[in-house]
């Protein structure tokens, strides 16, 4: 998904899969190296998983990157 959509699109897709409302605001000055994009993508995926499982929050809203 990351290779097809880029970091912004991939993070948006992750947010759509979360069972609570998520606000996503990805602001990049350019395209980071592939390793950085991959690390950021997996970090966001982990954050969304943990928030969903453990926070009890009604929604998630913040700037991601």
C-alpha cells in the first residue's frame, strides 16, 4: 500500500480501517527516503492499533507527520 499510495495515502488508508473517527493531517516538505517512509508508516500503524485497543478514546485527532 505504501508503494502504491505514498505515505499520505497509506496513512489515510490505515485511518479508515480504525473503528473510531481519526483525523489525519500529513504534511511533508518532500518525499522522504523509502526507509523513513516505511518506519513512519509502521509507527503510525502501531499507534493506531494501541489507541484502538487501550485508550478508550472516542476519536483520534492530531497531526501525524
